[in-house]
C-alpha cells in the first residue's frame, strides 16, 4: 500500500505511468474504444468512469508543457448531433490540476492513428460517447 495514490490507479497503470518518458502518450479510452486491437499495452480499468480515473492520474502525471497537443479529445463526427457533455467534466478536471492547459480536438481517424502509437491504452468503463482522451507526458519540474 502507498499513500497519496488513488485506489483507482492499479499497480499495472502506476508502473506504466512510471515507465513513460517525456513525449510518451497514454490513451484513456471509453468502453466503446477498440483498446485491445489498438494498444501495444492494454490496461484494463473496467467499471471506472474516465473522469474519475483522469482526476486520479493528473496529480501524478505532468502534461507536456512544450506541446499544446498534450490533452486531446476525439472530435464529433460531422453530422452527428451528439453533444459530449462529458467534455465539460474533463475540462473542469484539467483546469483543477493544470491551470492554463487547454484541450485540443482531433478528427476521428487521425485520432485513431495517433492512439495506435501511444505507449499504452487504458480501457475504462466510461459509457459516454466521444469520451476518449490522449495525454502526452511532460517533465517533472
């Protein structure tokens, strides 16, 4: 047992976050994301909402301050009337842990291409659509 680390972060996820270096990326994937076929390292966090996991990760995980594309969300497909209200939760969590940081949006297939190159993909239990996040690791100051 360790202090100060959320019990939502599994030992496997903690190990992977420690292994990652500056510029490596991790995907927090919603329940519909093809985690096993996309991820070189697939980590299961079934049943955990992505926002809760994000809130547990960001205190431990510095975002890349030199890349404005350090927090990336998948764009809504043109013509899809769905409004991802979960993004508001994500932005509030981001503002709480990394004031001044901004989210970027990326077209679906470009997002998939980037996700395939990620260091790891975490399969969350998040059921909201367009709830995937790419985090790019920075340096500890």
